[in-house]
C-alpha cells in the first residue's frame, strides 16, 4: 500500500468524522446561542439553564440523524473493507 493510498484513507476518515459530528455540533451551537441570547435578555446567569437544553438538543439531533449517520459509516466501512480485500490480490 502506497503512501498516497494511506493518506487518501486518512483524509476520507477525517471527512466522515466531520460529516458525522457536524449535526450535533450545529445543534449545540444553535441551542447555545439562543440560550445565551435569552440569558442576556433576562439576566439569568444559571449554568444549568444552558446545559440541559443543549444536551437535549444534541441528543434529539443525534436520534433524528441516526439513519443517515449509519449509512455514511456503512459506506465508509464497505469501501475500506473493499480496499483491504484488494490488498490480498497483490500489487
């Protein structure tokens, strides 16, 4: 296996990681921003007020995007196993 192939697999793995993590991170960003604006308007500076909705928002987002996430992981794993099987055939 050449260095270019290894770098391509690493690049694809990082891209899959970004794709899978993005929905949860965007949900946390949006919920956190809206709670911060609400806290600034009401002057309630309680840490749990920001933490609990953020956790619920991220959990809900992960549940909703689970089929898509599994499909992305399945595609990456299938391709990776195909590359591994191709190594057995020789150069």
